[in-house]
């Protein structure tokens, strides 16, 4: 079939949004002819270099950007960037309509940004349209605001209102209604989409791993039993919940255990002070931001991955942890709650900070004292990732979906 993909962010060799765009495009092209809409300023050089190295006759890129605003990278992820993204979606419709007359697409699919509250105007084409993965409908539960400073509370409030305003956009609601399937990254996002009129919503993670990376992580040896090491990885932001992980570790009172935190961000100084306040500084190691390969080496030296994020749409690190055979401790919120199962880790209900600290501390104790349980969960995690979260598996899932949707038109 002839498939049109909209991937505002798309770049080989990257994670997050660019990785979603690139990997979905590449895997779908193993089954169909694919045309990908993306921007030249972000990734054209990297894409063209990759296609020169590994030619793919089924994969065609269509680059364009706003004629009056060509440097979309200048503003980072600011409000200006979001305006550019919206206007680029409008432009994408006119490019798509012109190209559709020439090529005759069988199906259109919006891939990135992974954002549910902004419309995708290619949904207006008179062909089946798939929207997603899209996320963003998650919010930190209100009781957890007590741990946020004024700036963090303002961020959370503005984020909520930005999404609610986006939901009221008639074009966003039209995108939801016109989608033959919406692929939501979390149950919270799925609920918001249904309120907007989406009728066929499937909850599925945005994240995936390359097969060679799954194989490499799957070979991580089990480290020595002592000391038991917990590890958290990611940007150190208020909503990542690392403060909850530190408090839970202190509550667990495991004198021979260690807690490693990898990453950098505005909350690092606060976390360092919190570790001292809790009396665990001698057992907590802040490694800072490390290259990816070094980060994965650190993961291999640890026994349990702790990811207490309060509103992650994705949770790529959870997939990496499971692929490496490490049990996952996360909150029963957002993307990690979709990825992690009872067989591969512990999902802690998030009612209040005090309850999370207590329950996560108990889970840390259980896993620290039971190497057999760690091994059982680790093996289940490896199997889960291999079966469901390789990009190849994702491509095969989309192939089946496309064929079903086009057949049923």
C-alpha cells in the first residue's frame, strides 16, 4: 500500500520524538511504500546520510517548512515552537492534498509530535487516518503538588490549561472524530480523547527498542548480590519524582544497599540536599549526565530500576531496564504503567506522597532481600520486550492494523 506519515520530528539514531518518527517510518517501509513529511532543518542531513548508507526504495521523504519561519529549531520546546508546529500541520494538509492527487495514498498516519491536544490536518484527506501515538493527557495527582515549589506548581497549572484549551480547538476535536483509530500512550490520554469524540482508541506505548539494542541489553550479567543497587535515570525534573525514590530508599532502611541517580537538571541541588537531610548521602551516588553507552553500563551494575515519574507519556528507560533483565519499580501512572506488568515489576498506586514512600520502600525491601524474585521479574521483562517492544514488532503490528483498516473502508 501507499502510506503517508506525518513526522514533524524524525531523525535516525535518536530517542524520544525523533526516534519515534524515524523508527516507525523505517519499519512501516518494510511492508509498504511510505512517504514521510518532516522538516529539513531538524534532520535532513542525518536522514540523507542514513539513506546513502542503507538505501531504502520504499522510504521517501518530503521536506518542507513555513516559508516565513524556516528556523523551527531556534526556539527549542518553547511556546514559539508549539506555534510553529501548529502552523506546520496546516501546511502539511495542502502539501498532502497536492501529493495525494498524484500518488493516491491508501492511508495517512500522524506519528509525531506525540501530542493529543494539537490537530493533525492531514486527517481531512478522504482516506483512513490513524492518529498517534499521542500522549500528554497525564497529570501529576493533586496530593503530590505539596512537594513542588512555586515554579513547579505554575508549570503544572499552565501545562494543564494548555492541554484543555487545545481540546476545545474544533480542529483537534475533528481530528479525534475523523480518526479510524487513535493510538494513545496512556489510559489518561485515552479518556481525554474519548471526551473529544474519538470512538476507536487503543492504549499502546510510544516507545520501542532496536533489535540489536535488545540483544545487547539482554546479555547484561547479573551483578554480585551485595551491595544491592537501585538506579534511576533521566532528566532531574520535579515531575520525574526522584525525591519520592530517595524518600522510599530511606524508608526501606537497607544499610548495605545503594541508590544511583543518573542525569542532570534543575532539581539536582534539591535532591542532593534531600539525601543529606534523610541521612543517606553515604549510600546515594549522583553520577550526573553520562553518555548513553556509559549510562547502560551503570544500569548493568545495578539490580533494580526505580522510575517514580508522576506523568510520563512514555518511559523509554523502563523498556531498557526490562530488556536488561532488571525489575522495575514505578508508579501506577502514565506510560510506565502501560509498559510494566505485575510479572516484570511493581507498580505502586499513587494516592499520596506518604503512601508512595511507604509502599515503594516496602517494594525495595522485598526486592533487595529476594534475589530469586529479582531474577524471575528480570526474565519476564526480557521476554516482554522481545515480544512486544522491538521496532520490528511495532512495524508488524502497524502492518496488520493498516491492512485491517483499509479492507474495512
